[in-house]
C-alpha cells in the first residue's frame, strides 16, 4: 500500500507582536496533528524561539527549511520569510516593522501556494493598520488573496460544526451596507456558497437560508424596502431555477429558534449579522474560510489580540480547527467523486 | 421582616394567543405571590377557560378595581374587562374583537399605573395586525406606552438573567438606524440603562457600549460613527460617574458579558441586540430534542411607569392548547417586582 501524502499546510505567523505565533505554537504542540498534515510555517525561527521560551512550551521542535519546497514530513517546518533585521519583538505593540514582516510572510506563502509547493494556507491574524502599504492596499487577507489568485468573487465563509455563515458585505461601514446590497452581489455570493458547499463540504444538494437586512426582515416594507425590492424577488428566481434557497428570514428569530440548524449554509447581509451569532454558537471552534478561490485558505476567527499577546492567555482552539479544516477541505476537493 | 409586595398589573395580551395561558401558569407558582400582588387585566371568562384547559388548581376572583384583590396564592385576581363574546371567540385567529380587547387591557394597566393604583405593569403578547384592524395604529407595545404616557426619550432593554442589552434604536430600517447613532441619544440610552440597573440593586453598573461598524470601525478604517458620536458619548457618561466603556467590536462583546464582565451592552440597532439575546434565551432541550424558550424579558426604559413584557409573540399556532412555556412571563413578573422595589433577588 502506498502511503497517501499528507497535505502540506502553509501557516503564516501573522503579526509577530500579536497572538498569532502563540496560537500556532500551542496548536502544533499537540503533535497528533503531525499525523494528519505536514505544517510549514512562514515567518521566522527567531520569532518562534522567542515565544516558545516565553510560553514555556518544551514539546515543540521544528526544522528550518533550507531549500525551497523541501520539507521534513514528520516535523514542523519553518521557512524564514524575513531576516533578523525585521524589528524588535514586543508582544502587544503595533509596529510598522511587524506589519511589514507579516506581509512578507503572507506574500511568500501565497506564492508557494500558487506554485503548488504547499497544498493549503492557514493565516494567523494580521494588524490591518500596520500591514497597510502601497503593496498591501487591502482591508484584509480575503481581499488580498482574491486578487492574488485572480478570483472573480470570493466569500468570507465562517464555518463551525453547527453553523456555516457567509457574508454578502464584509469590512465596510454600516452606512454603506444598504447601497452594496444589490441583486448581482447577492447572486454572486450565493453562487460561491452553493459551489463551495458541494465541492468543499461534499453536500450534494445544499440548502441555503438568506437573511433579511432590516429588523423583522423589513416587516413587509414597513421597516425598510430592500427585502421586498431586492432580496425576495431574487430568492423566488433562485427557487424557480430549482435551487434550495429560502428567506429572507428575520435575523433575530432565525437564530433564536434554531432554524439555522436546518440549513447547510446561511447568507448574512453584513459582518456583524453573521459574526455576532457565529461567535456565540461556534465559540472556540470557529474558522474563517475563504470560499471561491482556486486554493484553500482558512484562518482562526479572532484578531491580533494585542491586549493579551505574550501573556499565555490566547486560546489555540480556533487555530487548531483552522488547520484541520484546511486539510479536510483540501482532501474533499481532491477526492475523485461523483457529483461536484 | 415583611417584604413589600408591589401590585403588578398584568395585561394578559391577545386572548386568542398564549398570553392568558402563560399568565395563569405563572400565577400557579407560589413563589410569585411571595414577591408581588399580581392583578390580571383581562376578561374573567377567558382566564377561567384557560385554567380549565390547563388543568390548573386555581380559582378566579373577578374584581372591578385593584383594592378588591385578595392577592393570595390559589386565587387569580382578574380585573374583569368584559370585552370578549364567547360565542364568536376563536383561538389562534386575528380578529377585531380580540385586537380591541388586548389594546384595552394595555390601556387599562397604563391608566392604573399612572394613577398609582398599581406599582408596575407587565404585558403579555399582543398581535400587531389585530390591534391595527381594531383601529389602533401603533407599531407595538412600546409605542402605545410612549403615546399614553407622553414620553419622548425611551429605549428597549432585553434581559435574560444577567445578559442585558439596551438599544439606541429598534423598529426602524438599518439605514434610519445609522442616522440615530448620535452622541446625545447614545448618552441618553447609557443613562437610562444605568438608572434601570441601579433600581435592581446593581450599585455601580458596568456598561459596555458596542460599536456600530465591523470591529467597531478599526479606528475609522470602516466607519467614523465610533469616533464622532459613540466615543464622545462614553466620555460624557464617564464625567457623570457612570462606569461606561467602549466602543467594543460588536461580535466579541457579547461573549464577554456572558462571561460576567459587564451588566449590560448598549446596542446601536435592533438586530445587534436582538440576535445574541434571543440566541441565548432559546434553550435546546437535548433530552427531548426540542427547542424551549424564550426566557428573556423586554423592559421599556425611560417611562414614568414600570413596564416589563414577555419576549415572544402571541404564537398563533399554540393558543388554547395548554402547551405554552410560561418561563418568559415568570421572568417578566420577577423583573417587574424587583423594579418596583420588592427586594426580590
């Protein structure tokens, strides 16, 4: 019997002054993960040694990658993305240097992912302010990767055991949401979600719920018109095409009554409509998955957590889950299967 | 020492829904009578009928004014409004008769509270369409209370145990909600929440204020309302010795309150507060594999009288079946008693 190759999962350390390195180290310290994946960390061995010492983690050994693409299959591989001159490590401090370093690692990992040197990417949190530059004019990982991999549309898809929720609009001011909610936009996101549920999660005929924008889903036009003018007509249209798309549901009642358990995916109109319930339901096993890309990318559902950086208080659950999920989705995509 | 037992006027809600049933079931608990004197405002026949359907061991004492009540466990004191015709009454139907009746129950408890004949009001669920059909053009209870008590600055607070939210706006479109995120209004809601929590004996309420935008705007990267309106309101509240903090990213503040770090979260719009509260209030029974709830209550802050309501609707699929869960009504009565100074914990 030939040994099936374990997926090579690239993991960026994120901002080295945030909780990224800590959650990566803690997640991989459980070496059972090494039976499932070959982890390749993009960042620096120096940063990892710093946090390993600070956190008193003994059971964490790694090998430096000397030649591009040559990984030790049974150990944690570390690629030095940046040199020793990339600034001082001060946990909790936003710095230009750490922002720049996080970009260098992300860029390198993305390139190697494109070249097929690694199979999937897991990203630790970056600082949206300090990473911002002419080279990185994006709001976050998702926007960067969508452009880098030349995808026409991607979906921020939050996944957990009980709930998968995708967002029509992501990191934009609430005042701009209503204008961004167009028929075309919602349809494009629905298409990505439907395809992802089939291809990445193996669901043959996905059932999708669409939330309303306004309180009580507009209450028949009394509390806003977007539901009647845009969302409801497009849902009937989808139904006529034979798709299992339902709604628009009032967001509060939808989550209160546990209705979400009956659907394979939920499409939320804006960030907090999806993220507020997601974080309550998923708590520690929530993962952010970018659907619609030609490659697999996941990340934990938290930020840099400067306030607790270096204090050994960060939970690694979401990072561990992100690594598992990346491997799982990669396998789903590459299974020779019937209907996709 | 004898505890004060405030008189609570309970408007039973639309008789065709679950309101009278959850009221009767709540009053079949002895501990309710230890903390208050409940007076149900309804048609006495309706209460008698539902007691029969549910097989409760209670008798009805029909009265015409609050001081005629016995307020003893085992007897339900009903201020009899005589406004339901048994011949035409049907459960689970929208009708002018029950819409009108339910409006009259609400108007009655407000009138009694304003004239200080009762100490607090508790409301059962009404049906918005039925109220409208009967000619009363209000979006809901809160608007009725505001109109009948002539109140301008009020806010809706939802509470489920120690999980509490108060809203800067509620029943308006998302676009209109954004326009209401103004410093003065945010400050007012912080103050109303602070006052209400002090009334239930939280000495120095810890108030978390949520942002409007994703990640609370990330210092202006995705929206400026946090910087222009919300933060100044928090600063102002601090000057008034109110323990207010924020603005916090909306998606991470609720788990913090659940963990006990705050007593209330001030929310910028309807769904921001309603989604997490209702999600929490609905409980899944793993043994029976069914959802049970809701356990939360709805409190209108800023009124000259006390008003607490159940946090669910008329449930026009469960009326008259004897299966409704009274948890929210029980909590509403307890909250009402606390706000009216019963000293109940």
